[in-house]
């Protein structure tokens, strides 16, 4: 199963559109969203083409293919306008014999086992780290930090590909 993994859209209609184009171009079956979908948050600047209502409408077009966790900027009001659940702090996907757990990254780490994969967003900086389990962060769709680029991760056949929105792979890790 091909899965696109993304985080921190923060209400940017421009970057949500880029994400949806990448999702379709990748031929992915699922889109995992790691939180902070609509609101930009008080510590962030307004992202390009800030339009949370439009972002909710765009994501609604593929709502059956989205699995999302709640970020620190997501609220009850956001859940009222998004047509897919975002209320959970944690979620899991099991594919290809791999346990993939996801959280926004602002809560405590779940108890994980050797070989598990833990996906987080929150920092807006891509990360790949082995610490008994594999910890991955796709960076931010709309507001990258620390000189990183707008990015996402593609999972395909036990490999995680870190990608820019022009389709370039800039890093990868095999499970």
C-alpha cells in the first residue's frame, strides 16, 4: 500500500493543493495527516493563501482516504468543519507487517517496540532517527523551519521516501 504522510498544513490552501496533487501523482491509497490542519497558531506567520475553509473543502474530497490525528493547533471548532475525525491524539496503521503509530508530537511518546515506526509532525523539521523504533517526521507542508523545505513522506514497499513537492526524493529509509 502506498501512503502519503504529511503534517502542519496550517490552513494554507496553496500548500494543501500541492499536497493533494502529490497524493494523486503518487497513486497513494491513504493520506496520513499528523495534525495542525486549519489554524496557523499564534507563534506562526500566516501561511501562503491562508484559507482554512477552503482547506477543509479540499480535504473533504478525499475524506474516506484520510487518517488524521489532532495537533496542538487543532480545536473542537476545526472538528466541526472537517468531514473526517481529528479528535484522537494517536492513531495506528498496520501494513506490510509493520506497526506504524502516529501522533502530532506534542504529547508523550507511546510505549513502542523494536521495529515499530513512530510518525510525528509539530517541529516543522524533517527527522529520521532510530531509537529502538524508527521515528520519522515529514517536516511541514506549509511552514517549514530551520532551513528545511516544504515536504512530505511517501511510504511504499517498506521504504519511507522524504520528498519535496517537485517530486524529488531527498532522503529515504528502508524498514
